[in-house]
C-alpha cells in the first residue's frame, strides 16, 4: 500500500500585488496596518482586551517574511498592556533598509484610552512625532501622515511637520482624511507622497474623486477600512452585498479578499494596509494581491459599490 503526499502550497507574497512608490521608496501594494494588533475585538476603545503578545509579534514577523515592506502604525493604536508601535519595535528592529514604517499624528488618546483634543499646534505635533520616535526606537520617521478632522486649513499643521522634515526627524509626509482643497494647500508647502482616506466598496463619490486626483498627481492613495467598510473600528460584520458574495463563492476566496482585490484594481497607485491579529487572516489578505478580477467581476463589484454608496 502506498501513500500519497500533497506538496505544500507556496504562500503568496506581497510581491504579487505589484509595487508603487512612496516618494523615493518602492513598496509592495499590499502592506499591513497595525490598528487591530494591540487588542482583540473593536480597536481604539478604552477597555479593549489586550491581544496575546507573542501572537502579535508572530503576525508582524510573518508579514515581513511574506514581503510586506509598508507598515502603517500610530502612537494612539494601543490597548491596556499593548502598544502597536512598541510591538513593531520589538518584532522588527533592527529595521531592514527596504521597510517603510508610516505613522500618523493629529489624534491623541490619554493613558486611560479616551480621546483627547486633536493636536493643532506645532508644539503638540512635535511632541507626537517624538513619542512615535521613542516608541519605534528610531532617530527618524520614514513617513508621517497628518490626520485631519474637518475642512479647515492645514497650513499651520502641515507647515510644522515640514519643518520637522527639514530638521531630519521625518523623511516623507502624507495626509489622512482630507479633501482636495486641503491636499492642494499642503502640496504648496511640501511634497505629499500619499493620502490615507476611508475607501472601499460603498465609499462615497467624494472619495472616488480623491482617489482619481491622487492618480493624476502620481500620489499613492492608501485606503483605510477597505475591508471593514461601515464597520470601521469594530471590523467587518455587516451583511455583504450579493455581488461581493457571488464573486467570492465563484472564486473560492473570502469576501475580504474580494474587497481588497477590487480596491487594488481601482488604480496602480492604490496601496492596501489591511490589519489583523491572526496569521491565517494575514496570509489571506496578502494573497488578495494576486487575485486578478475579470472585467465581468469588476463590473459586478462596481455595481455593488455604486449601489451601496447611494444608500449609505
């Protein structure tokens, strides 16, 4: 009697998603976001349940093993006992030369986990930059995104970060949660290498416009909540559109992979930063970068996108 063995499947790496540049640095289009790493369940809540430390470290190391070289983090990503920045430091330092670690400033949380007023002065923004430097164990930050609430001027805040860039504390600058006029204002002050806005199936026409504008300007567009959608910090959980489920079932993949693949198909300048605290989910997310959707599938998903946008 003979036994047959199945050859192990070679994991898909982030290289399958292609590359784009963040300023002068080429990165794979599938990256990793750390918001879900410090806790289980909803993120950014005061009493979140801390994730097992070793599990979190395994996820980060596995991401880099699979070719992820764009990691998005922030000092305000933490739960009791866990800080995303410190997990990144512990898992990945000393950092490889091809790894881009992006962080963001503007929002802030007190030690009790509750939100505090946005940083709007140069002094508070510098303090947040220095906090990220300490936690990540670096003498400079690869990329800092200024997170904005509202539609008011970004000149003073972005100008403060531009000065820190000139001083060598920051290498590249980006924006998060912004409108076209704020992007134009920031670009008149210093180069903008990326825009991070909420985006995915069902996003508004206004976000479609920002995505298109970034493509015209050669700026990376980095969507957040690409999988969670309206679930936001709580994660995915709402009923999926029929079109998304149909494509997922036909391909034998998850709906999350379909959402990520559709997002990447929106333009070569689109980068994804899905987050998870589970290695299997991480590998699935990275594999979505190899999923090439047909014209018929894209048309079906575009239909889901426009329908959801009209009803949201």
